[in-house]
């Protein structure tokens, strides 16, 4: 057992379990109340027992004193049994008569003086004295054995109750809390499965209209508001993309013709800016449609067709690996994902840097690796670089988010890290194609220049 493991487990339970907190709080409060009540009851009980013991002692002493001082009043009364603790003391303080159990003190000076509690033969005895006229003083004692035993029994019962009752209360509170909060736990499980990118269906409501019912109702209202907001955002983005698409197409065509006629570097730079705007509108449309509305149009294309596409979109890319095989994918979407990765890499590496796209193939996976010679990824961003509108290089922050979305829709993954030798390294992996007949030649998709096309349409 790990030292301190129980304390750590209790801390974790206190932090993450409402049932445990309620049960423990209930148990502690109940324990305090039981402790105070038990202490009061035991104290009152012991006080009554002590008072009864004292009354019994005084009654015995009075009876014996009356037996010696009044012959008429003492008739018929018992002066004490053989086990009684009594002694007669003369005016000189000498014991001259005792009960049989105190025979050792006979004819000896009285040893106890005015003490109210003494020990006789290893027995605790409570004592009182009464004057008996000419006979001197009578000393009467009563053993406290029964009183001490009663005290010990009461304290033992209280201690046992303080040990057993909290455990029973904790278990009872846990069970009651589990039953009472089962609906809340079910509601938490339902809320935890909400994925706004896939579905915003409302949660089922329990039959009993209690706090859980009100909580789920509030969550459902929130889901409705989120869905309405998403619809408005998608409509707005769609309108923006639509309004930008046509002017950009005309602008690109005009710049290309001007570039062909003049070969002016400023015109070339303007043409590249128009290309960036076109790809930004594509990413915005992808973000607006999301996974719910976008469907992949699957084709089996040669890898060299995909290489030709991305080479024209991001000039200056170095291609390595095996590009002789085939790829089962949505060519437009996969081209868009790789274009985003390569454009980010070129932006980071600069015009004089290097950008490499490597393709490796296994029976299960096709892996595209994009590496650049830039400064690398900001370590403080981590996985945030794949969130929309998060960028470490001054771009729109949509490219990586859209690329990961496309990779996931292909059943693959997209990860990013810094290369040990410098620069950023992005790995996009999709499942490999399993063809039923190796003799069939794959159908090639026509190689179209995406820079001369409007934003990539969604497949329905």
C-alpha cells in the first residue's frame, strides 16, 4: 500500500464526487450532534448514578446513627451486614469497634480523618461520618465497585458508538446520496456526450419535475440557443464567401492576364495575394459547413495527380517519398488540406527556405509529412494551433483547423510538432486503399488547376 494513498483518494473523492461530499458532511454533522447528545446523556446518567450512590450512603449512615442514639427509633433496624464498612471512633480518635471486614483497624487510631473517599483493601470506598452521642462517632463507607463499573460501561458504550455510528452514517449517507443523485449523474453523462460538431439534439427529461428536471431543461434551452447561433454564423459566413467569390474570380483572371502581358513583379505579388484570399474563402466555407453538412466525394486517384495539384498551388515544394501508388480520397478536400499545410510551411520558411512534402505508404496507412526550415511551432500554443482563428504566424488561423477536420473525415489524423533538427513537422495520415482486384487500373481524376477555379464546392 502506498503511504498516504488513502488521503489522496479521499481528496480526489472530495473534489470529484458530490455524493462523497454530501455523505461525509452529513456524517460529520450527525457525529457532532450524536457526540454532544451522548455526552449530555452520559453526563446526566453518571450524575444521577453518583447522586443515588451518595443518597444510599447517607441513608445507611443515618440508619446506623439512629440505631445508636435512639433505642426506640432504632428498633427493628439493621446496623450493618458482615460486608458493611463501619467503624466506631471514641472521643480520643481510637477505633474501638468495626464491622468484620475492617477488623484490622480495631483498637487503632482512626486512619482516614475527614476524607470522603479512601482505599480499603484495594477497594475504592466513599465514606461519611455521623455523631452517635456518648458512643463517639460512627464512620460508614460504601464500596464504589458497582459505580465504577457502571461508569466504565457507559464510557465504553459511548466510545463504541463514536466509532460505529460514523461508519454507519457514512455508508447510509453514501447510499442515500447515490439514490438521490442518480438522476443528476445521468444528466451529467448525457451532457458530457454533447458534441456541437455532430448533433445538438435536446436531452431527454425525467418524469419527476425536480432540480434535475430544471437543470436538463436549462441545458436544452442553452442547446437551442447554441444551435440558433451556429445557424446564424453559418449563414453569415456563407454570405461573406458568396459575396467575395465572384469578385475574387474576376480579380484573379484580370491579374493573370496582366501578369502574362507585363511580367511585372508587383502584378505577380498581387496575384499571389488574390490566391491567398481565394483559399481563405474556401476555409471559411469549410468552417461554415462543418462536418454536419459536408460529405466526401470518394475517388481513387494516382498519387502523382495529387502531387501535381499541390505543386501548382504552392510552387517551390520539394517532393520526396513514393508517389507512384494510388490514393482513395476526396481529391478536392485532400488537396485543400495539403495546400493549407504547405502554405503555412512556405510562410514560415520564407521564399529562401525549404518546404518538403514526403509520402510513405504501408498496407494500412498513407502518411504525408510536411516539414519546413522555419522557426518551428510556438511551444506555448500546443494543440491550440488546430483551433479556428488561432495562429502563430499572423495568418487567418483557419488552415490547420480545416486540415485536421478533413483528415478526421477521411478516418485519419493530423498532428504537429517541432523537428529535432529545426522547423515544424506536420504529419497527415489517412487509411490506405484496399482494392479487391489488383488487375483493375484506378480511374484518374482530371488534373485541374485549382487556382483557376472558384472555391471548392461541398459534396452532397
